[in-house]
C-alpha cells in the first residue's frame, strides 16, 4: 500500500473560515513580509533577488535550491528567510561607532545588527573604551602568538549555524585538531544533541530516517514538542498537502500552538484564502511529561494488541524488557507525571493503531531536558513498536531549526565526535592521524557550556566564536558574562555585531569580519533535515570591506601556529574541501560532485534502515527501557519552559509575536490558573526562583494548567546553568520552575506578595 494521493480540488472541510484571507482573525500577514523585505532591501534589490533565486536558504534546515525543493512543486519562500535576507545585503557599519563600547550597550541585539556588516578586523585591549581598526596580519599574529603560548586544552572554538556551511565546519575541526585540541563544539549541542546520542545508540544512525515526501499521504504525523509553524514554516505547505491527502496530525505539547491548529499557506490560493485546519488532536502534556505520556500510550498498545509483532521480532532487540517495564507501570503515576488522563493516552494509542504508517517528529520541547536522551528513546521505542521505520510513509524525524547543524555535527565540529559522527577514542584518533598526517588528540573535548565553566575557573585562555552569542543563548546570562570576561583572548568572527562582543576583555578581544555563504568563492554546501546535501553557489554582488571566508582565515592561522603542518593543512578552494570530506566521511560520497545550483544528493537514500535493517552490529534496532523521570516542584511553584516567538535562533525579529500576539515580556498562563489567582490579562507580575527574577505581563493562553511559558532568551535568567542531560550535556531550557510575585521588591522571596498554587 502506497501513500495516499493528494486529492485535487478544494476541500472546504479543512477551511478555517470562509472569510477571505482570514480577515478579522489574528494571524501572521505573510504577504506583508514580502513588502517588508522589498523595503528593507530596496538599495540592493537585484542582489537580494539573486540570493533568493540562486542560493540555498540560510534559515531553517528544510533546504531549498533557490525557491524550489525536492518534495513538492511550486515556489517555497517563508517569512524567516525574508527576514534574514537583509543580513546578506546590508552595507558596512561605520567602525567609528565601536570607539566607545559603553554607548552601544544600551542597544538591543536587533539595533546592533542593524548598524551594518563588520567590514574590518577590530581590536580592543583591557581598559580601552572601545575598538580600533587593525590589519588582518596584525590580528592573526596576535591570535597566533596567544595560541602558541597556551596549552591545547586551554583553547576553545565554537561555531553556530548562522548560514555556516559544511566546508567551514570541516576545516575548523581539522585546524583545531591540528592545534592539539578537541575543544570544538557547535550549535547542535544545544538543540538536538540528545537526538544524535539516542538515535545512534538505538539505530546506528544519527539523522532523520525518512524524507519530507513521507509526510504527504501517510496515515499520521505526530509532533512532539515541536512548533514547525514558527521554526520551519515551509513545512506547513507540506502539511497542507498532507491534510488534503487525508493524513491525520496530532500534537503533543504543553501549549496549544495557534499556528499548529490553523495556518494560512500564502503560496497556495485555497489555503491563503480560507486557511487550513492542521491538527486533528492536541494532547496537552505538562513540561517534561512526554516520557510518561508515551509510556502510557505504549501500555495501552500492549493491552490492546497494538504492537507490530512481526516487525519487532524480525528487526529489534530488547523488547521483552520494555514489555516488563510497561506491565509494571502504574496508571496513577503516569497520569501524574504526564498531566494527561488515562483516557487521553488511550485516544492517542488508538490513533496509532489506526495508522499503518506514521512519521514521528520532535524538536527541542523533547531534547532540552535533563532527560533529553531518554525522551528521544521513548519516541524511538514507540516508532519501533509500531514498525514505523525503513519504509514509505514512516520515519523518525528530529527536525532541525538551523541550516548548518546537521552538517556541522557530521563534519566533526563536535567535542564528542570526529567527522562522520565517529566516537573520539585512541583507535579512531590514530586512523585520522594516518589520513591527515599529524597527531590527533584522542580524548573528548570541552562542550560549549564546559568551555565557559573552564573560563570561570581560569582554565580557558582563548575562545574563538564563529557566529553565536553565548550571552543570549545559555542559561544565567550574568554568569556567562563573567565567563567571557575571564578569557584572556576572545575572537569573534561574524558578519554583524553581537552583544557578547561588547563584554569586557579579559586581556584582548578581536573582531574578524566574515563573509556570508553567498559570498564564498567556489560555492559551499549545507545538509538539510532529510539528509540532503545541497550546493549553494557564489552569487555575484557587492562585497563588504575586508570580510573573508572563515575557512580561509582558520587555515592561515594554522599555518602561523603550526608551520610544520602547512603542507597538510592546504585547500586550494572549497571544491578541494569537498573532495576531502568525501574521503573522510564515507556517507558523504557525492559531495565532491556538487558544482552548480540544484546539485544535491540524499545520503542514505530516501529511508535509512531500509526494510528495517539497521547499521548496527546485528542489523537490529534496539529498544531500551526508559524510566519516567521524577519531577518535583517546591510548594506553590509553576513548571516553566522557554519558548520562541517571532525570531530565528536567539535573533529576535519582532517585539510582538504575530501568531498569538504575545509581547516579548509575556508569561503565558492558563485561564484556569489566572482566574484562580485573580490575575488579569496584561497585569504586571514578577517571576522568581533561587536563580533569578524577571518582570513579565500576564498573557492568558491555552497552556497546561500549572505551567508557565516565557520567551527565550529573556527567560534564561530563570534557568539552572548546571542542569543538563547526562550524555549529550544539553542545557535544560525546558525544565525550570518559578513563583509568581505581585510586587517588584518583596521583602522576602515567599512573603505575602507571593502568589502560591502553581503545581
């Protein structure tokens, strides 16, 4: 049985409203985004158009070539990409504004970005009021001198996925290892590292097992802790076609996300006019309750005979231990931990039993917990129990929010893995050393958060950050600031200013101007969520000052520090980098043949673990017993998670979320809790816990009672920087608690102005 076909013609049963374009309803104005982009890029319209037409999107990791993809016909252009467009077309900033850093500190990150592109290397010494311009030669000489006088274990390198291509990730990790260190990490650490760990252990692969095409016409799609309407907008067009094919959609989340309920796809006339009902059923679990919810659903499947016994017997191991744990699980504990009733779990189990095929999708609502690896394993267990692996219309999909993270990890820009996801150990280090011609360190390095901890201990002398902004990404911003200011030399290589650049120098701070992916001679590549490696050509247009590709700069630095290895750290161009990637990372074979727009290949084919056969020693997928985590709260506290609004990564694009109208300082609370506590919409309150306090305004929303949601990164002041998952070491952005206070300066943390009754 193949996928169900997309029905032709319009389907009024899926319409949100008969009002044309949803007039009068609250929803994003996607057409206005087009006009906004035209206005923002008016001075470079020709270049902006060429970027959209020729380049691979530098937004989320769905992946396009120009404005088309390999999934469905038609134009794909989302508002995230339109908002990022100006970063690629804006002119240079006036470096004179950097002469006095204090004047810049009051500016928001959006205002700092809006000043323009970094055009030249800039230098600031401790005690200086600001930065001065220096040459590339002086900048690299200063960096090289500091590295030469530092032990390898006292160096740290971090890359974000701000359009960063595979080629840069690969060269960066090779250079860092030539310097004798494995202290290199990237943005994948704080979004999907638990997915990588759990998938690799269970299936022998560390990526989405299916293709986007499997979404359209499958029986069921389940989203766990994922809001693709905000983070991967083009996915909503796939869901529109899936709905027209008869696919059912379920969402497991603490918040009934408005755009996951109703969405207007601007590039399709029917959906643009009348909207599309996306989700059939929401299951409002409490934060961290996903494992209990899935365990309950599987317990129902066990009792109802809903397991795919044939698949389990032929293609898995460890199932009996899971069955024993399900039999021992107590309903009252599963209900208490999940926040969902026994009956709702049964409803979900029945949806699964009715779905011969399904795709299970998850994102950071699952991974950003101290039990992140277990939560991912619970989803894997569910998929294996139903046989949703290795065939059409089935798959496990950790959907990526940034265009570089999938490739970044696979290129080896990771403290815990070599290129290709190979574990860091003496044997694998020896093999790499034989290939590269120099010694490779054989112990795992420092992750991003561990680098900052080392800095606080005075054990990090150099921190080189390509993109990124630790101040607006990690928990406890003030501690992060202290860590940054404890590093002797910080190097920030980026296309625009960020607030972390303005942190006081430990001794020195150097800013290096970088090119965008569209400016790199020879073109570059990225890897999408569905494992498609896509070529993005260089696009003719204006160039900024002395901005240089990061990979070139890193190689030049390496030649200064390790002149003895200069002949082994040589790449004539990006094509040469791709040739070596194909040799070092076998499943990337084919990347060396990418030379023009539209060139791409999907490593592993449409489905990993085809026909249920996994690249594990015995060819079988592994079930693993997952314990329901104990979630304790202080009396009167609410469970609290961070969420995203109108933003890309930590890059805030609007002060008000166009989807739900929540301002950036909103605290989302259920109507039930607000009524019980006597709180009104817009009322000022203060959220507190032992880690920090933040001012917020009440925003009544369909969230799970007993829970609160605040925007990220604003809510980072309430997060425990030491709370991370056991293996991937991901910060627990979705696992916090807070009290609500009615006064800004209560005499004591829990005095008479403390509003109790959260959980």
